């Protein structure tokens, strides 16, 4: 009898508790700790253990089936004016033939690839794929074609974000940042030469490639997975089908793949796309210095133990560095305690600073180490340099 009373008391208590939870979930869901407001951008993130495949695989089919629905084809149209025929400058020629050879606008088509990054229609691609486009169409893996608009772009990393009016899209899963190692298997997915969705396999040939002259900010993944024209903006994924990079460029003497392809790592792509979606542009730090790499000979002349660091070749008058006491000839060794390896790493470290905040720059000057505090400025937009002109020095 005593056991029966205890059982009835337990059942009644459980029923009341479940009823209270139901009422809270129905009328005050915000009181439940595990309930969080749905963000406007939902990114699928792979668990750290799931983003690493350490054992050889017999087939990449599971990874390909996972990623293919998340990769789209991007088609653009641009109206350009052809230069006028030289004969039209002759009044006698125009008298007999009229204006039939006048320049008329013509449409130029371009193709590339993109990656669905959220179910509500955000797509990540290369900036050069959609640059100056008058019309953009996106072909989904299910065959449906929809118009797209540019949310924002970042020429200095060659990334752009598009938006289409669609929901419940198959968004790609992001791998853990810096999860790749040289020798890992990777798949490149895109639309090479417009033939349709294509998957190629290779390995990570190198990491952290810089000084290629492709973008302002470079930290490329190098792979021998075949990347061809049309693959730009497509996905580079690991053997689990998680996004590790955005295919961007190739080294080739023929125009096709020769086993040297480059992808923008997901760590950079994610930071850029989140800023673009939030504000439409990318904000970076700037201090107003011109730098160059420190060669072993220069390091020896400055009595330095190694060639790590960057030589300050010039300081913009009135800029943050000038106000903070940086002088030409200083060797910049660290930014907020983070070691400067070369001019490329310095560019990335400075860009990562928030404008308006103070930063500590460690410099070597006349065999002394100085810690100088500066107020970080906002990096101005860099001008596009014509290919026929010599490039101007980069001001960081």
C-alpha cells in the first residue's frame, strides 16, 4: 500500500512538471535556456571531429552527394560598347556608307560557380565572376534558374555575396577553420567551361600561399584537383564534404588545369561574407605605412638574428603610424604581440585590427626594441591599377 502511494505521488509530480514546461514553452519560450532567436544568416558548422578524415577512403561519392546540391552555376550578362571603326573618322567614307559601322552595344556572357551558404538564399562566389554584370542568373542543382542580385563584394579578396529569393535551400556545411593539412584529400566542385556540375579530386599541395599577385590579401590553399575556367567561385571541400575553400585561380600556360589551383580558405571567406551580409562592405584596419620584405642581407645589416619582420620603407605623413612615432627604416616585429613573419603577414595583421582602437606595434630601431601605441585608421578602398601600368606600392 505504501509503495502504491509513492508511485501515485511520483506520477502526479511528473504530470504537473510536464504541464508547467508545456505552458512555458507555449507562452514564454524565451524563458527556456536552449531557445535562441533564429539569426538572419544560418551557417552549418561541421564538428571538429567530423571535419577530419584521417583514413583512406574507397570512394568520394558520399562527399560529392553531400556537396553537389549546395553548388550553383552563375551566369552573367554585360553590355559593352565596341570601339568605333577608324574609317568612320573619314567624312568621305561616312558620306557614302553612312553610320552602318557605328559602334553598337554588344552583350558579353560570363560563367562561374557559387556556393549556397544559408538556406534563405545567400550565395558566396568570386568577385571577378560578377564584376560589372548587368544581369545575373543562378542555376540551382535541381535545374531551376533564378535571378540574383549582388549584396556586396570585396575586390581585395576576390569575394562577393549574392542573394536569390528562395528558402529552404541546401546550404553547405563549413569545415573548422585551419583544419586542413598538406596531403589531405579535397574535392573541387563547379561548372568548368559551362559543361555542367563537375567534381574533381586531388590533395592539398600547400597552405598559406602568398606573393602570387592575384589578390591584395593572399593566404591561398594550393591543390592539384583540376580547376578550370568556370570553376571560379565553386566549392573546395574535404573528404567529408565540408567547405574548406572557394576556388579562385589557376596557374596555367594553356588556359586549362595544369595541377596548380588556388582556393581562398574558409577562414577568410567566412569573415568577409559575414561583414558583407551585415553591412554590405568589408572594413579593415590601416596604419599608413609602406613595407617591404626583410631579406637576410638586410637583417644582417640591421644586426637582427633572423629575417622575420617587415622593413618600413615609407610612412604616410599625418597617418596613424606617423602620429604614433613609426619612422622609415624601422623594422616592424609584432602587432599586438603577434609576430610579423613578412610583409604579407603584416598586411593581414593590420587589416584584422578594428578602426578606432589602439594597437601596439613592436619595432626595432637602432638596435633597440620599442613598443609604440597607435590608433588604427580605416583602410581606404584601393584603386584599380591598369595592367599596362606599374603597380603602386601597397600602403597598409
